[in-house]
C-alpha cells in the first residue's frame, strides 16, 4: 500500500456540476467572493458571493459532502450541542443543481425552547466568464443593477452591459418575514422546540430573456436533459469486480465520473464535458476520445458524441474561428468573453485531430454495436470530413497533415498537444507553423482504414478499397519521413521545411495504437517509450526528461497524461508488448490509488516515482474529474484483455494477459451489438488465463492480434 493516499487536486475547493451549470465552493461549502468560487451557468458566474450569518455569526460546516455529483449537503453547529438543558441546534445547507441552483437552509432544533434567529444572506453577482474566474483576470466588465420586489420576494441582479442580456433572479421561499437592504436578505426565523424551519433560495439565471429554472429539492435525479443523460449512463455502464482493490476502485471512480459529466446538449445528450472546473463546454476531440476509450463500459456516450460533433461542422471560411467547410469543432463556449467576440471560442474549429478522429471513432462505434442506422445517418458527415481533410488538411500537397493557426487569438498548436509551447525542437526552441506532427499522420492513417470499413459496410466497397490503398501509401511515406533509427523512435513532427523535429516524446504510443508502426520495429518503439527518461513510474512523459525544454509541471513538455495511458495501452496490446503494458497499467492504477476516491486527475507531473517523490503532484491547473482520464482506466482494462469486438458477427476476440497483481476480474453487463453478457478472466499458474462468459449469445475466440502473431508478415 502506498504511504500516500487521498490526495486532492484542488484541496481548497468543492464543486458539483449538471450540464452547463456548476457550483464551486470552498471546503466548507461557502461562496466567499474569492476566485474561482461561484455558481456558474453557461460559463457565466451568476453568483459570486454568498455570505450567511445567524445572529451575526457565521456558521462553519463541520461535515460536508457532495451527493450524486449534482447536490451538496453540509452540517454546521449553531448552539452548544453538549450543553444541558439542551439548546442544540444545527444548520443544514443543501444545494441542488440543475440549470438553476436551489439552496435550502434548514435550522433543526433539539432544544427545549423556541429559537428566534436572524438569518442574514449577503449576495453578489459579477457575471465573470469561467476563464476570468480561473485566471483572476477580467477581460469584460459592467455594473450590476439590483432590484428587490417585496411582493414576490424576488431579488434581481442585472448585468448592465450594452452587448449582453444576462441577469439572475433569486426568489426566497419561506413562511417567515423577509427583508432586503444593503445587498443582504434578512429572514426572521422562529424555530419551535425540537422542530425545523427552512429558507429556500431559488437562483435562476436569465439569459437573453430565457429563465433557467432551479431544480426540485431532491437528491434523486431531476428530469432535465442532463439528469436523464446521467441516469442513462449510470444504468448502462459495465461493472467490474476484482480482488485487486485498486483496479476495482479505479474502475468504479471512472464510470461514476463519466456518468456525472454529460453536457445534456442535443443531439448528443450523453456526450461528456472535458472536465471540471475549467472545461464545461462542448469539446470535439476530447468528447469523442473519452467516449471511444470507454466503449467497454458502454456505447451510448460515443454514439451521442459522434452526433454532437456532426451537428457542429464548419460551414464557411472564417479565419477568426479557424473555420473551414466540413472542419469539425474544437470547442464551443457560452461565456461572456466568447459571446462578446473577445476570443474565438464561441465556435472554434482550430484543431486538426478531430477530423480523422471522427472517422476512426465512427468505425470503432460500428465494430462495437453493428448499428447500421446510426452509421448511415452519419455517413454524410464522414464524407464532408474526408473532403475537408483532402481539401484543407494538407495545404502544401506533400502528403502529410500539417496545421497552421489563422486566427490571431487562436491556438498555435492544433494537434493532440495543443498548448503554445508543446512543439519544441531538440534544442528546446519553439517550432513555428506549419507543423506536421507525428500523431496526426497516424490518426489520418487510422481514419482511412476505418473510413474504408464504414463505407464498405454502407455498401460502397469500391470507395472503401480506394481508402485502403491510400492508407497503405501514407504508411510507407510516414515511415520514411519520421523514423529516427538512431533514437529508436519517430520524430515529434516535421517543421515548416519538412525537417524532422528530433524531440523524443510520447506520440509514439499513439502511433502504436493506430497500427501505422511496422510490426518489425514495434517492440523497439515500445522499449524506447519505457526508457528511464520517458517512463516516470507513474506513466509516459509527454517529452523526454533529458530534453532541454523538459519541465515536469508543464502542460505538454514532460508531464504525464493518464489519457495517453489508455491509448498507449491499446497500442501495446495491439503489438503484443505485454511487459510494457503491465508496467503502464500498474503505474496508472498505482497513480489512481494516490488520489481521493481513485480519481485520476487531468495531468500528473513528470517527476520520477522514487523515494524522493512519494507522489508526483499534478499540473497546477489540472482538472478533476476529467473525462478522458476516467476513460483511460476502461481502455487499459480492454488492453489487458486484448478485447476486439466484431458486433455484426456477434463475436469478440480476446487474448488476455493479466499481470500477477491482477489475478482476476469480472465484467458485468458488457455490450457488443445486441448482446449483453458477463465476462470473467482468471490468471492461472504460470500466467495462463481462463475466460468464461455468461449471458446473451456471444462467440468468444481466443486469438492474438495479427501484429502480435506475425510481426514480420505485417511489417509492410
């Protein structure tokens, strides 16, 4: 057992979320006025301060917990609970989050006499953007008008900005007297002996004339779109049992987090947000990647993610938004900074990976489900995405996807590693655009092959054959241009002059996952990923620790991303690199065990796993929960089983290799096509495994992947 347990990513904050809404408080459940606390709706802070006092004193919670991810309950002592005769009284603060927020304050008396209390609630709203609250830097501002309507007991705070129509209405529900003065609501609360008295605040944002209702006061799921999506996923997701405590705990945390993160956005309501507290928005590649990695838990999330992305393809050439016809969305935010056009992220298309990812994940969805109807519905989108790749993805026509940012406020780097300083040469210098990163070519290769399957399944076999031939040609020219035999790995990218960017990095794991790596060198690539400068003991570093630009706490220059463990794990299984896969899986589950509830954060630092560093720490602005960190756990389990579904044939291929620290696991409710079944794998003496299924008819065939069976034969 690790000497470090129950790490928290943001130890000073608690947060709950529902769809486009979130509540961020301090650890006692308060909204103190400090960033990034507040109630946010559609990326706008509509409650920036809430200060509660009872008879002039602030009650401090002695116990607090989130409930189901969308509610919160805390207890605070108002009177000495041990005094006799009894005067005990407690304040229960309940939060219920939907599109709006309901806060219920209940004073419960266990005393012998009636309590007469004055409850004061000071409220403020600043209408800051989520990004402004996170960065403590305002880009837009305005005065706030305050109106108190005593007849309806409603306080209305209106943002006075000529280009924004945003307000918040706060209704007070209580049988007691209510007054308002000096930004403070005052309730005279009479609490009979051994009874309870309540005050409810219904905090309802009003955007462009639309009032977003507060949810009912129940810990059960409400009936809004996001809540229905959460219930759908919670019921669908596969359950895992194992005597390996940390594996079972990490799986449970992963499916719980994924079930709590749906955005509720039509036409894909179960598609998840990227993470909390920063990325509560539509994200193209993040949403699809998390949903793909989580397919072993259930397919609905990927179906909805594909539909959501299909609804947001580019329509025109728009440099400010890096938009082109057929180019998928990177992100869409609703906060005031984006709504005012101060940044391009209201509808931003600055990413090159989402287009090939869409084709890959559509193919993966079909192999898991055999869902021909959805396939045909999305086929026009697949054609438009392919057209964008062919027309815009390779501007110089030299055979590789190379990105460039055209928006003056957009993202410089538009591959998987999208931070501004992510792509550096071997001397530590930032590489200028245009850039052809290695993983984008691998995604394109996989997109061509999955696209071929998709179009063939839809009846266009001739076009499928053309795509297969294009994939083979891409694979050959990629190896010639990117392979660095002296390093045993591939170049990070090609620079604007088509020279190799010779920085050792984690992209090779993505290459393994797509199958673009010739099988004859796959084990060389795997061993390089696990050299001491790349493998920290907690995962694979994004950049070698020996690189001059290495910074273990940076975003993409030496940090460790759990999402990469999921993708790399599937790649290692593809080529039969079991020793390396077991190292990576153990590292990831051990990292999960460090954190409260086995919840992996967005990014770990790249510090080594040694006696000097009992835990690695995290990237300073890391999110937790993070959808694709959760999904990585599910992908790793799939990798350990080498599970490959073929839903149209009601068949799964498996080649399980369980390490000695994982003697058994049972997956309950696996869905492949129309079959739902349980799958039990046990490790026997000498590492051999047994496989047993129970449930709907599914054929199980034990067979290694082709790359693992015939490394020489599949090298071309």
